[in-house]
C-alpha cells in the first residue's frame, strides 16, 4: 500500500512511510500492542502516542511505534 506525502502516513522527522498494522492484543500496563500486517506477520508496537487503542484498530507504525491511525 502506498501513501501520498502527508503527516498522517509518513514520519514528519525522516519522511519514511508508516506501515498499517491491525491490533491483535493490548498490554495497557506496558503501553504495547501485538499487531499484524495483511500477510499475518506479527510484531510488538509501542502505543503510548495513540492511546486509547482497541483490538482490531489499524495503526500507522513507524520504527516500532504507532504514530497515527489508518483512515
């Protein structure tokens, strides 16, 4: 998936593209979420910048940190 240049889909610091990942499970105490991409690959993501987060939310993730929500 390709995004147009905007702060909603790119890191405003380095201009790298954010990747959409779906939240599978949340660890609210540690502000982490287990997320997966469309291919089913899973990774842990920091969610402190975008809380509150719910399961099945789609987050825009850059460098292991959620920086926004997918529209």
